């Protein structure tokens, strides 16, 4: 998001409740470079808007995902919102995957379950499995919703380093070779297998029946 144009080309922003707050490039916080994608008022550094309910969605450009590989979406997020809201749908960031082939979208992540109301003053990395959408044309949706008009005088949400990566594996379970005598690992997108025993023989079991 450092160019203020080039890295955000193809992103679209949409206010959902006409609260006057939406997404935009901010120079205030970033993981790398000098800018990130911010939901909030750049002048006040809150998402307060005259006592209004605020909510907006940012859609990524369309991405055609390759087939027959493991895929992951990752991004860095900085978050500060109201603590107790009485609802997991208030003051939260949501991520949806829109599948253009089927004209539907699926919620894959929300900040309330992942972090609660804050990320302890630092950017946190989020990584999500996109393998179910392999071979599809997709958009990533980032949506923040205050849920109501109260207690919106918090800094809000910053997003940076949004990436979609393909690899032979995403998690260790993708590398299971079915051999009991190996430990299977996914390291930097590649499977490795560590031998745990020399001659792999079935373990003898004892069953006590009386």
C-alpha cells in the first residue's frame, strides 16, 4: 500500500451504512514501507463519526487461483476497538472470500474470535487456507462493522502485506505420507519427512481381557 495508488489499484471501497467512515491509505502505521490500508478517520485516528454506526467493505482485485496446489491468504493486521460489545458481530473485522464462479461469498475469519478487541499494539499475521477455492476466480473482502453508534472512539484497523501464496503444502497435515515411522512437516511450502525409527515394525499390543 506504499504507492497510494499502484498497490491499491483494483481495490474498491463501499460504505455499508452511510456512517461517513471507510477504508483508505494511511501513513500512520505499517509493517513494511510507510503506509497501510486503514479503516477509520485519518484526522482523528478513530472510527467515531458524530455518533453514527459505521461500516465499510474493501474488495480486492479479482484473482484467478491456480488448480492442484495448496493456497493460502496472509495479511498483517493492527486492531484497537471497543472491548465488551455484547455481540461478536460488533466492532469487528471480517474476511470473506467471494467466488465469482458461483456468485457467493464465505466468511473465513473474524477478529473477535482471533484477537478480541486488540492486537496488543502490534501487527499480527493472519494466515488462512484458500485451497477450497483452487481453480476459481475470487475476491477477498475486508469488512469492518462497529455494529452500533456507541463507543467508537478507538483507533480502528490497519491491514498490510496482503498476499496469496501457492505451495505444495500449507500445514503439516498436508504432508502425511501414511508411514508410521516418519514425522511429516510443511516447511516453506515444501514437505519434509523425518525418519523416526530404523526398521519400522508394527508395535505389539497387549489386550487385558480378564
